[in-house]
C-alpha cells in the first residue's frame, strides 16, 4: 500500500461494506479499492459482519397461504401440505424479554407507514403465546395464566391500535425504544399498580449501555398541577429517574439514561408529585417494582 | 437446496421461510411487499439452485442475502425519492471488483450469528440504530443522518465504530 490517497478513504471501508455510501462516494471508493490493498483487506474483513447482520432480523411466521403461492408459482407443482409447524416454531428467536422461552405468533399485517411502532409491537407479539383468534380484548381474561411478558405485549398492541395515528414521537426516539426493547441483552423489571392505581402497570427495560425504556399503562388521570415521578429506590435514598406524564388513556412511554450511581435491577417506584418534580418522593406510590431476588 | 427438485424447494421453504419473511418484513414493513419479495427470493433460488455452491455459505445465508437485496430494491423504488440510490438493479449487497477480492466468502455458523446478534444489541444505542437503518432500510449515511437528526460526521463514526466492534465480536 503506497497509495498517497489512502488517508481520505481510510474511514470509508465500513460504510462501503454496509452499503451506506452514496453513489458518488461509492464510485470513488471502488476506484480507490483497485489500487489499495489496505482498504480491500478492511472491506474483506467486514463482509462477514455485514452478511451476518442479515440474521439479525426477527423471524416471523409468514401467512399460511404464501407457501402454496410461492411453491406453486415457482415449480408449477401443487405442493404437499406442510408438516406440523411445531418444530419450526421452536427456533423462533426472541431475545428481548425471555431468552430461552420462545413462542411464535402470526403477526397482523401492518398498515403501510405503521413504521417502527409496528415493529415494536410485532416484536412483542411474537413473544406472546400464539395461535389464531388472538385478540387484545381477550387478553384481559387470560393474562393471569400467561407469562408475564404478555402484559407488555398486550399493552403495546392496545396502544398501537389506539394511538398509531397519534403517536408523534421523533423517529429517532422510536428507533431508540425499538432498539432497547428488542435487544437480546435486555434487563427488565415489572412495576405493579398499588392500591391507589390497581389497574396500572409498567415495565422497565434497559440495555447494557444503561438506556432504559419504561412502558406504563392504566395510570389514573393526574390532578391539575401534579405529575408522576419515577424513582430508583436505592438503599440510602431514592434517585429520581424521570417525570412521567401519561396520555389521555393513561399510557406513557418514557426513555431515560440510567444514572451511573444506579445498579440495576433495583427497586423502582412511581409517585405522584407537584408539577416539576421533587428531589425526594413526597407523594403516594402508584407503581412499585421489586427485583425477583 | 438441491438441484431444483420441488421437494427440496418445499423443504427449504419450510425451513427458512420465517427468517426470509422476517427479514423482508424488517426491511419493508408491509405484508404485501414482503410476500412479493418472498416469492422473488424463492423463485431466484429455484433458478439458481444449480449454481449455488454449498461451500460458499449456508443456504439460509444465501437466501437472506438475496432477500435483503430484493427487499431494499423494492423499498427504494417505493420511496422513489430523488436522493435515493437507484431503484433497481443490484443494491446494497456489496459487489466487490473481482480483481481485488476474488470469490472469497464466509460461512457463518449459527453460533457466530448468535454472537453477532448479541454484540449488536450490546452496542451503544446510536451505533446500533445507525447500523440498522443503513443495513435494514438501505439508507445511505446521509439519509441516516437526516433520520436521526445527527451530523453526518457523527453518523459516519457511529456506523464505523459499531461495525468494528461487531467484527471484533465475530472474530473473538
Ligand atoms: Zn485505502
């Protein structure tokens, strides 16, 4: 490598391997590749990574009718029915909420433009117990017997149904929520409604980089001048996590950075406080979550 | 998949449809489009089965590579924005000059795929999101910067740093 131009291309191999260069940049880089062994080696070393990323998407159950359509059209032969799908379902990847326990669910088709919220929902639906005729409205009755993450799936499904059109959070924030919730190294804590808010519940999810998402539902309307405040309850003193203002239906999705001083999991609580929040909790506890051990 | 036998195609479909469909949905976020892409992928796999060289990688990797390429093609033509990359033809899947790289290819084991996934989810948020937007939505660094409302220099660095971290994880 004696190409004097290498310096200006040094950082582009990664973007090239990702296919993230614009057309002109790509052409220029490819021209450079013909004379630069260093960049060629760099790209080569990154291709297994980018190829590997194709395995990073969540597997989904395809509509049953698709099989006959594809096999019929491709081969011109009417395909024999598929074997029982149970075995195939077992390798469903679902790393976000429950590592080894996997269930599949035929995810409802998204409306075009549903975007990331759909994916957030779909990902959680995949975690929920499957089968046809599964409706959000039925879940209230079933929740008790089902695994805990049904709750989050249900809440999100319901919220997606109701608020798909009204959700206006920035694309970046939704991306960020998605990234946390669907990560495979996600920690989580359930917060349950206390006597003042028996129908409320929440789930906190966080990743290794200390990004946390809290999904809350069923919160009672706030009296004027009040706000909910979320706390990390540490042994010496509670540390404020964030203020929470639920939407008209009592749902809230908040993102926050976990302070360095907080080691997760830890007890978390949601209290009602004067607008603007307070340094230490003064109001009633509406939600409380305690780590399993 | 062997020699274009209908049974082999059906077996490949049953084995890999969920990964293929999941990836198509990840990119397209639309069931109709994803189904069309699945159709195209297996059609292409069928016609190319005889050329497929099993030593070059697993069937599923091959199918997924086709899937991503087809899905992003479709996504881009759907976007049909003037600043998008060309709406047809081979995209995104890097095609290196043969003279430079030869036909080398990787074989990704299930174990290393899992390692890669977990490394991806452990990346700092912005790195991960930037990589996913570029990779799964076929956005250029400029478009990623717009989507994330970040300076392009930041996006460039995030993607690169993230990718290098993933490489380390894959090679460890
Ligand atoms: Zn170079």
